[in-house]
């Protein structure tokens, strides 16, 4: 187990991922690509946004890997 402290963007990403996985599980899916609501799904859109924000730490523009 890691003792790493999560910043606010990483915490938001973990929360968004949990919601996404719960949604997939409730619909018996392993991927959002199999869902009819793929492009209009607020849960997935929030997850994608959280991924981007966790990568750029809230800064506009690019991000570093």
C-alpha cells in the first residue's frame, strides 16, 4: 500500500474513476465504448475532464508526462 498523498486533482480523478466503474458495473459493461450513451454520458465526460485536469494540475494548455 502506498503512503502517497493525493493532490486535489488526483483525488477528483479517483472519484471520477470510481463513479465510471460503478456505472459500467451497473450496466454489465467492461468499457464505455459498448454503451449507447457514450458521447452524451455526463459520468464519462466528467472522467475525461478529471484525467485531463490531473495531468495538467489545473493549468491551461499542455501538460507534462
